[in-house]
C-alpha cells in the first residue's frame, strides 16, 4: 500500500474503530466476534484503492461490517442446514461418509451459484449434476416435460458461469 | 427472448457451449450428436475456449461432487436442495435482523469491498477451530487428542477403517491413540501424513506444509507432486512438503522448536523474519506488513506468542529494523533500517 493510503487507513482506523467496535459489541453480545468483525472490516477497507476519497466512512464501515456478518452467518447457517438435511434423509438413502465429505466441500459454492434459481429448476439441475440422472428420469421424478428439464439445465449452467465470473 | 423465471442469456459463444452441454448430458445423446459436437469443437479455437470455460465453471461449483452419468438415487440432490432452501429462509430472516440492528446505509458497494477474506475470522465451517490468540486441545471420539494453534481449523472424518483429519488452516499437534485397524491420517492441501508413532506436528502454510515426527515414525506422501513421493520420518525428523517435493529437515532440536508453540513460545533457529512474523500473526488482531528487505533477515531467539507486542519489541531490539505502529498497534509495518 502506498504511504498516502497507509496514512489514510490509519487515520480512518483511529477515528472510527472504537465507534464501530462499540456498535458491534452492543448488537452482537459476543465480544470476540465483535472484535473479529471489526478487524476484518478495517482489513477490507485497507484493500480499497480510493480510501482518501471516501466521504461517509461510517456508512461504508457499517455496510462492510454488515456484509461480513452476512457472509459469516450464512456459512454457519449452511453448515447447520446441511446437518439437518442429512438427518432428514431416510437411513438407506443417506450418502456415504466419503460422499458427504465431497458434497460438504462444494456446498458453499453450489449454494452461492444456485441460490437465486427457483427451487424446481435447482432440483432438476442438481439431479443431473450431482446424481447423474438422465433428463427422462428427471422429468419423471419431478413431473415436468423434458423440454422444461432442458431449459432448467441451461439456466443452471448460466448460473455457474455467472458465479465464476463474479 | 422473454420467458418466465429464466436466467439472462450470456454471450453467444457461451450459449453455444451451454447448448452442447445440455445436449450431451441428456442421457440420450447418440453418435451423430457426439460427432456433431466434436465438429463444432474443432471448428474454431473460440469454441474450445468457451467449452473449457463452461467446464471450469462446473468444476468451480461442484468440485469432486460432479457426477458422471447414472448414479440415479437422487439422495445427494435431496440433501443439497434441502440445505440451500433452508439457508435461503434463514438468510432472509438474518438480513431483516441486521437491517434493524445496524441500520443499512443504503450504499451500493461493489464487490471489491467484500472480495477476499483475510483469514482473520474463525472458520465456522470447520469441525474444530480456534480464534485469534487462542490455543485449544480437543479430544476426538477415539481418545486421540488434537491441539490447535491460534487461528487454525480442522475437519474430522472418522469411519470405515480410517481416521482422517483435514487441516484446513494453521497448525496442530496430534497425540494419536493407537488403533491398528484404523490408520490415523492428517491431510493438508499438500500432503497426507500417516501416524506410525503416537505424536507429530503439522503446519500448513499457503504453498507448503511442514511435518515433524515427535515420536517414532510418520509416513509422508505428497498430494500434488507428480509422480507421488513418499518418505518415512524417524523420531525428531521433519520435512517440508510443497507442490513439487519432500524436503527433509533433520537439524538437532527440530522437534522442540517445532512444538514450542504448544507452550505458548515461538522458538526461532536461524529463521527468516517473515516466517517469524507469520507465526505471530495468528496471535494478533490486525495486520503485520513486512518489507521485502526486512523479510530476509535471519532471526534466532525465543518469543512469547501470547504477548506479541513484547515479541515485536524484542525483534526491534535485536535486528536492524524499524517497527512502525499505527492505529494503536492494529497495523504494524516492519522495515529494514536504512
């Protein structure tokens, strides 16, 4: 980081860190998490190239902190949802430990890419990508035409491309 | 083309690649279609590029979970769909809560603001993890113990005749409960380490892994090198494993130095300054930047991990460096004295 930016970052930190930390502490009740989120917020701010041109620092800091919390909580939610989902499967259908490990590894990326798809389209796409079902089998399973299955496949593929590009 | 719920179309070449992918995954593609696809692919380098990008996007999303054709139970989809639906509901609730709690500034920030995580936050996805400045010992289901250094995380996968520990980040010391029927293996990005004796240490850095056998025997295998390489470390021996090879370490005192952190001590023997600072980082909230000229300086000494300010002070007193503290010590710059 150039010296000017480092100075701007330091000034920003001195002026607003106590404020942000206090705000997070009050809302989160968990002191350690508040400190981590506050630090992470400033670290990301330092990565921003036009730091000196920032007009409403507290608004920015709040927005970044909120994004960080959203990401962190989402990761935790996903983990919990995954455990629930596995528990809800009938015993004889449950994936093997290896399969679970492999799926869990990709769960975040899959959720990020496909969350915006309608549930039916997502299910159809996953049946092809994760379970290797043919379109005829998918059409039968979720009661739709093969033409719809093809359309959903294309939508799913577009979502994956977009996720890669973003 | 307007149609309900559809995802907006991408550029023409990508759309062609998507059409072919849809065709070939149908489970009903015949020889003529496969030949036509090969002809399309061969017709233009841009076709190959578009096809390659699409494959890359699928790999990035599904990783090893990508199925071949014909597994056909649907259970994997059920579990993943269910989890995503639930998380969408929870996410909406959380966003409302946050809006109420912090107040939304209403600013549309670009992705540059939220792009890369610094690794500062505890990794909540992992089964076991430690926060900044925290060391912790966990007892596993088989009675083995894992001690995690600060800002470290592991996943534990026991079963089917294998006790597998995946080190995601940081370092650990393993005390293994002997069980001939189920090998105890620690995996990192670069290496797979099988316990032959009871105790060993593993540290994962960005581009390499260090393993040290504290008691008799540790089998080391590379995961990235082609062809795979193997070595067995005797008690007190260690090795670096990177994408290419295994580099053995056998200096006296290696085991003591490598496990000093378990006592809250950083023991440096002729180490580069940037390595020493890297070991301090998980103990500080904030950021340490070191200039390239300072990074190469060699350090020998013993430092307290739990008081990283004192450790920095001690470094400043023994090396030709200047340490600049900004923002109450949150940002530290280390530079070679001119």
